[in-house]
C-alpha cells in the first residue's frame, strides 16, 4: 500500500443543521462525517431554524456544538435589521453570512440599504461570506471595494463569475472565493440524471462552466463542500430542497484530480487548509491525515457517517481512501470508525487559536 500524509483539512462552508434540522444532520453526525473525510475543522452556516442572527440563537448553536467530534467555527447570519447587533457578536463568529439569492432557509436580504448597513457595521477583520449569483455577485464586489471590507464569495459556479473575480482581484478587490466539488465534477447533464439529488444552489452549470472553474483554479482560494444534507424523503418529495452532502467525498475526488495531474498536492493543501485558516483568521488545528492512495474505489452510500445517508457521487471511481486522522495528538478516526468522542471538538476562535 502506498501511504500519503497530509495536514488535517478545513472546510469553510458546511450546514450541520443543529439546532432545528437534526433529522437531516446534527453536530455529532456532521463532525463525524468531517473526520471520515479527512477534515479536522468546519465553519458552520447560520441558516438553521431558527436562524443564528442574535445572541440568543448563537447561544443555542453553541450548545449544539457540545456534541462536536472535530473543531469548528460558527457564522452569524445577516438580516434586514440586525447589522449593529451581529457586529457586536463578531468575536464569537468566524464571519458574517449574507444571502443575496433565494436558497434553503429563511435568510435573504433584498434591500441595498440593509446590505450596506452590514458593510458599515461589520468589523473588517472578519470576512463577510456571501451567497450571490450573477449580477448580485458583481454588486457585492463593488461593495467590498467601496467599503474596503474583505468578502468571501461562496460556491462560485459560472464561467462569467470566475472571469469577473479574476478581473476584480487583478485590480485589488478585497475578495476571496471558494468552489465546491459538485461544481468542479458535475454538470447540468448530471443534474438531469440525478434529479433532486443533483439539485442545489447554485445549480449545476454547463461543461463550459465547469471547465472554466478548472482553468481559473489559480484565482480560487478554497475548495469548500457546501455540505448541505437533506433526507432522501425530502429530496423525493413534491418540493425538494436544494443542497447535497459533500464532507466524505471531497478529498477522494480532489486526490483523483491530483492523480490526473489537474492540480498539485501543494495546491490541494493551500485550497483546503492554508487559505481557509488565513482568510478566516485562526491557527489551523494541529493534525495529520493518512490516506491509502493505491487502490481505486467506488463511492457508495454504504458506511457514510452523514445522517442523510446518500451522495450525488454514488458510483464514481476515485483514488485515495482516508485511513487515519490525528487531531491534536488524538487518533480521531481510523478505518471507518470515529474514535474522537463527542465533545472532543473545540471552538477555533479562542484566544490561544487566533492568528496574529
Ligand atoms: C444550502 C442549504 O441546504 O442549507 N443549499 C444549497 O443548495 N447550497 C444553502 C446554501 O448554501 O445556499
Ligand atoms: Zn494499500
Ligand atoms: Zn449558498
Ligand atoms: Zn451553503
């Protein structure tokens, strides 16, 4: 067997559904799935029910994190009228999340004045992470520049969007961006094949969109899963919610691309550890993962730790199986079993962890 060792990875975009959606996932199952995927820290999104938009709902989320198997940071959510209130809580959060398009959950801003209030109030040393597609994306790049506020652009998926990001970065816009494994490896053809199990926001693009993400990988800062579990019953229902799980499949998919010469291992570590920690301002947790790179295997729902129990990558042949994960000196995962107990996961934003 040939063994590859990498530092533990960081996923800056996950939805662990706790509290309010624990039939889909909770902090225990979601962080177990992370470890099984070689990910030692996750940043969890605020579109819970109720959403994480003030001190009380943040406390409820912090109580849920007591079940965590891996390390974590928490986003606060922007609403039309909570700009001053969330800004006061910034020390307890990895960033502010703003939804400028319709997606799963109740958080969406439509008024420019409300968006601008957040850009005025939110302290610039933590990023504002934004779900924006198309022209809305162009708008937030202008806001980032006007306010000199770091903005992290979530799940970039279209050729025109990545072209705009390249141009804006070349002119010094304070922006970073992430791409998801599903937008890197799937297209609208897969969406037809997968039906609701290939439905997410942003929707899957054309082959040209997918190819543009690869061709412009040098301006991409992070690969993030947007792990967004929904149950099979919900997906097969009359109004399937958008979102697909990704924590347990991202590393084998990206390692397969490394094997095919599409990116280097050094670049993988930049995209999935170094840049996430730098952009969100914490010291990456000390940890290492061990991967068997010999055998190809077929992705299957069998043995997944995510509560939703399915993957849009079922049947895909990949290279690279996570065998062991060590987190802060503890063997946290080994050959299918999560060994770090519930509660082993620590918050990333403690005094000790803050990057200089
Ligand atoms: C996400 C979810 O289910 O929470 N769904 C999705 O399709 N990506 C929300 C989001 O990230 O937009
Ligand atoms: Zn082997
Ligand atoms: Zn989104
Ligand atoms: Zn998301």
